[in-house]
C-alpha cells in the first residue's frame, strides 16, 4: 500500500514540487529590506548562479531568449524567399 501511494505521489506531485522549489529559490534572491530597485539584489541569482529556468532550458534545445534574434532571422528569410 505504501509503495502504491508513494508512486502515485511521485508521478502526480513530483513535477509540481520541483517547479515550486525553483520558484522559492528565485523568491529568496529578492532583498526584503530594499526600498529601491537599485538596492535590491539581482533577481534570480543565488551565489552567482542564475536560477531562471528559461536561461537553462532554451539553450539546451538550441533556442535563444532574445526575440529580436528571431525577428531578424525571419526578416532575412522573408527577403530571400518571398
């Protein structure tokens, strides 16, 4: 019974728990006593390590975070083929 319940929890609650863990880590990077944006810590950086999931996931698939990169390449492709 215990193994069935733990397997169920692992499949259904595991991915959400991992994502919530990263969200909590990202929120911990904010300075709670800062009165201005300049006094605040850089968002999403813990011990010099970027916790932004997009920063880690997109390059793994060969994608870029900057939308201007895609706009520029789409414009070049359109001028060449259209």
